[in-house]
C-alpha cells in the first residue's frame, strides 16, 4: 500500500475545515458530474440529439478511462483520507462503490472521468471557450472530492492527467477504429468487455455489460438506421430524450428490483441498458419519426414533399 505525504494531510485538513451548507450543496452538484447517473444522462443525449459520432466516442472514452482507473486503484491500493486525523470526510457513500474501499484512492475516478468526458467534448467542439469550460468543470469536480475529504491532492491531479491522456489517445485512435470493418469492431468490443469482466471485479461486471450491450447496439443501429441527429426538430428531440431516459430508468431500476441479486444479473441488466441506449432506442426513434437517420428513405422524412398536381 502506498502512503501520502504530510503536506497532503495538512492541505485536506485546511480545505475540509471550511465545510458548510452552501459549499456542501455546490460540492454535491460537481461530484454528481463524475458519477454513473450523470454519464447515463449526458452520453445517450449527445448520441441521440447532438452528434451520433461524438456520442459513441464519448461512450468508448469513458469505458477506457474507467478500465485504466480501476486497474490502478486495485494495483496501487492507496488508502483514502477517510478517518485521518484532522480531515472531515463527508458523502462517504459516493466512494464506497468498489470492493477495495478504502484502499482505492489513487487515481480519483471523478477527476479522471471529468477530464476525459469534458476534454473530449471540447475536442469535438474545437472552440477555445469549450476548452476553458472543460478545464473549469474538471477543476470543480476535482475540488469537490478534496472538499468532501475523500481523496488526496495527488489523487485528483493524477486522475486529471490520466483523463487528459485518454483524450489524446482517443484523438488518434478513433479515426483508425472508424475505418475498420464491422466484424473487427464487434470482436474488439467483445474482447475488451471480457477483459473488463475478468480484471475489474464487481464494478467490471456492470461496465463489461454496458460496453458489450452498447457496442453491439451501436453496430446494429449503424446497419439499420445510422441516426442523423442534425436533421431532427427540437420538440421531437426533447420527446426522444424523455422516452430514452424512461427506458434507461426502467431497465436500471425496474430490472434491479425484478432480477435476483448477483453479478450475472447485474451484467445482464447493463447489457440491456447499453443495447437500449445505443441500439434499440435510436432505431425506435427513427421508426417513430421522432428523429431521422441517414438511411431514412425520402418517404420517411418529417417534411415530405407534397404530391405533384395531376396532369390534365
């Protein structure tokens, strides 16, 4: 197990000494931006209504950065500052998601995932303001973990660096993957999902299921509709988001109550969530004419041309 320096303990004691109701609420908001719930809201919404390409790439970027994060957490075994003298830890349940708790502090997943998610969004937007926004949001998510007394400063700094590295790698890897045949992509998703299930323990079961379901769902959607969010109308997009989120909620919460407890059932539940978000839902949206696809025939468009007048 690795240990941290005394300066980090002193710094955290100082930061957490300023906790109060208003700051607690703000920290809760920014901590939420590094959670599974936030990702389930943002990534499918981007895929459905903003950019199909960016949405699926965000999904894979998150999967890769999560894989790296958990491998390092389990391998390094850095103890969290929870219970350390002078450090006031709160919202401890947000850290108790892995079987290796409390020896899973480095790197911070909240900081790493925020850097990867917001950084890749900025890369897709390609505007200076987007990079500034990504930097600010990532910093606020990282600071919320320090404020809550759940991570050491080196945890969040390491997480940010790894998240940024994921964006750099994705910048060059994504074009190469796009040119590969469908059979190669399906095999890659299957192998990566198997590695996650084997190496990542309890968390890996869910992530592996989401990756397999999302990856195969996306390949199905690409062959059937090839969603084109740019062609949709705003009211229909909003309705599609609502329906899509309801579907995710039913699968995530409803099936959890309906299925027996156990890793196999968790895996199956997340397979279905991923398959719905990136496969069945967009196909259904196009079929219901809420959204449009690149493979949509002219007769399926939202604004079909009026019939030609009869010729006398």
